[in-house]
């Protein structure tokens, strides 16, 4: 009887925010350890963006007109902001597949039976995906430098602005992983999550200023591209990196791309985190 009386709960009441942070970091650590034990996950995640860099640089370079120039070096520097942005958004598919796999194996149900903060499982997963995205982005930047990308095309560019550009990219990538989390909780298999995470990304990334100058599009398509959140991050990175091809436009996101990128990313995080956590409470394997 005394033993039962002296037993303390596994999770003492305390600061809910502090508990949420601790639980999220524990889950993030679990996912990072899992990634290191399955190195092909990281390897395959690196191969695709490197292939995009090489193919777009050497296949399309010289045939694309940026401003009044068809110089391959100009397109090479124009291209990289789009490739960086595409890479961080494609992390959506991996996030969705990972969560769908945990759902399929019943791991999410076991997590929900533990005294954990609400949303910690999803937050930990998205933080781990952010670390993997940062690693991919670092490798991709090295490859870009090797093929001739040179940040600092504009004289006003400095190291702080270049780092700020990569910071915006990671923020957008983190925002999109919450979209992937919602998709992963809404489907039944990892394969469906991968397909669902990629199919809508192609129009988002290609109806933009990432790979072509949006001023060359038809008016109705250019309007869509200029208000595309993806275009805002690409425009912001070109400004911060000092890359050529910054679009001249009357659209507010194109005139204030850094602010637009921050607003878009924060809005996506707030909306899709709320929806994903709500879905997490009711989702079943």
C-alpha cells in the first residue's frame, strides 16, 4: 500500500511549453538516429537535386534568355536560387512518407498513449527533416559552386545576405514539411504519401520564376507566377545572393520578396501545423 502511495507520475506537472520542447527534441533525436542508420535515405535525397543542377545547367544553359542575354553563365547564376528553393520544398514528400510509415506501423498510436505534449511527435519529425534539408542544401551549394555558381553577382551582396537567403530557404522548407505532415496523416500508405507530396509540387515549382523569366510568360500565367509563394522565395534569394534575373513586376510579392517570403512561410506553418496536430489527435493506423 505504501509503495503505491509513494509512486510519482512519470511526467510531473510543469511548464507546458518546456515539456513540449523537451518532448519534441526527444522525437527529433529519434528520427535523426533513424536517418543515420538508413544512410540511403540521405544519399537519395542528395542525388536528385545534384542531378537537377547538372541537367539544367548543361542542357538548358545557353538556350534560355535571361533579360537580353543567352550567356550560359548568366543562366547558371539565375538558375541556382530556383534549384535551392525546389530542393527544400521537395522535402515535403519525405516528411509525409515518414509520418505515413510511422502511422502504418502503429508507432503513432504508441506515441499517443505516452504522456507527451500534443504536437511533439509532429514537431520532432519536422525538426529532424529540417536538419536533413540543411545538410542537403549545404551539399547542393558546394556542387553549385563547383559548376560555376557565384553569389555576389551584385556589388551590394555580402556574406550576411547570402546566409539570410539560405535562412529563408530553410524556413520555407520547414513550412512545407508541415504540409507533408498533414498529407502523411491523411493517407494510408507511405507510397501514397510520397505521391501526394510530389504531385502538387510540380505545378507550384514550375509555374514560377524559378527556371524561366516570368516576364516572358503570358499575362494570366505571369500573374499566377508572381503571386506564387515559391516565386517570392526565389526572388528574395536572387536579391540576397546577387544573382541575375530579378523579376521587374508591379506585384507586391515581387517588389518585397523578403517580407513576402517570411509572411508566406509563417502563414503556412501556422495553418498547416494547426491542421496537422488536429488530424494527429484523430488519425488511426
